[in-house]
C-alpha cells in the first residue's frame, strides 16, 4: 500500500522515487568499522557468529528442519550490506534521469538454507558454533528468495559478494567489537 501511495504521489506531483526492497541483509563493511549489533539480536548470521566467537555461548537455535527444501531448513536470500550500498548509489544516479516510481528487489536470486549458513560460519570458526534444533516458528515460509532481474535492468546492479564474504566480514567485525 505504501508503494502505491508513493507511486501516486510521484505521478501527481512529478516526483521521482525508488523503493528498494531488501531481503536478508548481513555482513559488515570491509574496513571493519560498521557491523550489525542490536539487542535482542534475531538475525541468523550475527547470532551464529556471536555464538561461534564465545566459547561459553549456548548452542545457537535453528528453527525447523522439516521444510521442503534441499536440506530441510528454510531457504533465505542473504545479501551483503556493501552490495546494498552499491545499489543505493546506483539508485541515486538512476533517479537523476528517470521520472516516476519503481520498486526493486535487492537480493541474490538464489539463497542459502539455514544449514548452509551454519556450515559457512563453522568453516570460519573451526567447527563452531554448536546448534540446537528447535520447532519451526509459526508463519515461517519454506523459501524466500528475491529476483534482482529488474534491479539489474534498471540500475545495472548485481550482488557481487558471496555467503562466505558475508560470514567473513561479519566475523571480523564481531571479533573486533567484543
């Protein structure tokens, strides 16, 4: 509804706008100055990294292992925060030359299962963290993956960083932030 209102406002008043729809944003900046830290933390990557860095940490929770996905854990589209920064800069350039309103998905187009994210974190942290399997959370869909095709067409944007890049940058930031 909000996007419809923005589109109508742009049409009525000759404004320009882009709605950038993020999927699972993760990682930290390459300089290690900015990362994700809030309480309570609910996002998978920082929770896994924090658990991996703290030997006294309890096992990290994984919600559901019976989804209809390649390994039974839910599939999500993780996009690196620096790829989103690039998309924002491209969006600003795009707005200079294009009227109206557009909504663009910003994701990788493929996604990773929770088990694949756990494996990536474990590769970076010597087999840690320990995992505790929990029941599914109510309402969790099996898969949420973005198509970035329109962002590629409109902004010449594509994500460049991998899941390992996400984990490495988040790990470096959390290690120095401790």
